């Protein structure tokens, strides 16, 4: 009862053919669906950006997707437009089971991105997930989804920092892998006490 599955951003735009396709992102769907049987609490996150979001390269004249800029809260990678609220790309992969306890949307504030399910990219603005988990007595988290080196990593690191016992099931995740970001994410997660299985 104290162990939840947190499924990160298994959405069309992160799957092959999507606006910010994670290589083989759709391969996690079957495994994630099977994992859901094992948990009493299942939480899905959904990247949910307004049009013109500040994380989109198209909002910064002269910038291209995958460039990095300085935002008031620190460095921010710029992305192709993706997961725009109410678009088909923002929908969950059609084969993903969505009969979850909670669907948490993130990234809806125009001026700040949100990789983590717990805090936006200023590392300070909460999404409310911590309160949800604590008031339900959840102490352990198993993470799966997309992308390993961005939203999964940030969620795992924040979960560990908040004192949750965090495990990431790597075969149920896929990475974007920009300039070694997957190896860096694995090292950071291990260093923070996150179990990678
Ligand atoms: C993600 C980049 C931008 C993710 C979301 O789900 O990992 N990555 N928005
Ligand atoms: Zn996003």
C-alpha cells in the first residue's frame, strides 16, 4: 500500500512520429502496462505546455531546437514544440493503460519548464505530488517512462532528495541522449541513491 508506480510522459509526441520523438519510446508501453498490475497506486504524468511555451525553440528568435539558453532559473535546453495542451501529440500513447489513480499535468506555466513530477525547473515551485504521496502514506516509488535522461531523471532525483525510496526500471524507460546525457543521468541517479534496475 505504500509503494506507487510513477509513469512519466508516455505521450505521442515522445514516441516515434511525434514532435520530440524519443528513439523507441513506444517500446515502454507494453512493459509499463504489465507493471501497473503490481501496484495499488499508479500515477501518470503528462507534459502539458501552452502554445508558445518558453521551452520551445520557436519562442526564441534565432534559436534552434536542442540549443541551450539561460533562463532566470538556470540553463534550459530548447525543444521542438511538443505536448501542446489538447493536441494529439499531448495525448497518452493509445495503447497505454490510463486507468490510473492520478494524472499529474506539468509544464503548463508559460515561463518555466517542468521536467520533474515534483518541482518545476526552478527546483522550487512544487507540483503538489509530494503532498499527494505523503497524505496517502506512500514511501516507495518505482519510475518508468520517457525520457530517462530528462523527466525520469529529474523526478527520480527530486523523489530521492525528498526522502522517498526510489527505483528506476531502466528497461521500461527510453532516453533522448543529447551529448552523453544518458550516462550523466545514470551517474547522477546512482549518486543520489536511486536504484537502477
Ligand atoms: C521531456 C523534454 C521536454 C521529458 C519533456 O518528458 O523527458 N523532455 N519536455
Ligand atoms: Zn516538455
